């Protein structure tokens, strides 16, 4: 189900019950190398995890990624990580997004990868964005006329957005 599948209602733009996405970022670090700096993607949303892992194999291929019919092949790289090398380093990230970490040089592998994952509220609407519509748009005076925001349909907060709207309409 995507943002255009009818699972939204009018709501306040900053409601925690609206849809959230995870945004992943990564950076490669040579074996025996180190990372001293700001996490990739820092500032895009709330950090959920920073994880490191040793890449033990890497394969590049041209495949049809899951998408629409008649899609063109896309080049992609598939890395395999050593399960016993995975480390959660989230607690080592500073409040400004900085991290200093060094990696061992006495391992068998290709490189290290550091992942940073952020929770982002995308603010997708079920209807076309007003900036893409032709003609004047009326400024909403309350949340009922604020368009149809895609809700987080996997959480209690998302269900509450839906029920609050229907209680308001049916009152």
C-alpha cells in the first residue's frame, strides 16, 4: 500500500500518527581504517540506529528491481556482511551526529560499512499536492480542510488519527 491508496484523512501536519519512513544511509570504510566525522544523512530525521559490519563479498548485477511494468534494468551492488561483525554503535554517536570509530586490520574481508538509519515523517498526502494542482487553492482554516494525509496504518497513533477524524465528522 502506498500513499495514494486511500488510507488517509485530514489531520494536523505535525501529528505523530501520520506516516513515517526509515531512511538508510551508508559509508564504506577500508579494513584497518577509521571514521571520524558526521554520520551520513545526519539531520534528515531522528536517528534510529548506527551499525557497522564487515563486507565479505560484493556482487554487481543489472536486474529488474521491483517496480512498475516495463521498468528498465538498474545496476545494483549486493554486499554480504559477516553476521558476527555487526555492531550497534548508536550509543557512541554524539548529539551533533559525530562518531569516531576505528576498524581492525587483522580481518578477512573487502571493507567495512557503516549504516545510519533515520525516522522521517514524509508528509505524503493521498490527494495531489496543492502546488501541483491548477487554479487557486483555499487556505485551510482547520484540520478538516487540510487535505488527506497518509496515516501510519501500523500504529495505534495512526488509528487514533483516523478515529479522531471520524468522531469530529460524526459529532
